[in-house]
C-alpha cells in the first residue's frame, strides 16, 4: 500500500468551510477512484492559520495515477475554489510505502 501525503494551509477563519470543501472535492475524488483504500484528514490550528494534512491510501502507484494523472508527484488542484482558500499552492506531494497499519 502507498500513502500519498498532501499539505495545505488556509486562514483559521476559513478552516471549517475549507474542511467541508475538501470533503466534497478532494476526499470525494479519492474515494471514487478505483484502488483508493481510504483517507485521513488532519488539521492543526496555529498562528491564525488552519493547516491541513491529507493522507490518502492507495493499493499501487497505478491507482494513484488514476486520480492524479501521469505526473503523480505533482499536487492536484482540480477544483474551482482551491485558490480562494489556500494561501499557497504547494507544487508536490510525498509518497511513502505503508509498512505497518492498524
């Protein structure tokens, strides 16, 4: 299994709205893609910002490509309001092999 890790930051005042937005866009997109094995959405509030970490789990790199395309190391910004919420569009994601899980 492969973990795909994306990081993004919005203003704390937009944190709840952004959470709802990513559940309806990115997380919904993960879950509807064949080969997705789930996702975690983590949030940390600090210094007036809401920092999000999305960890999606995939059965293979081929499954990730079904969601992210050929250049799967790039972050995906498909959705219309991404630029409205995010303070920066981080260009890349990280991938890790999952060696142990609950």
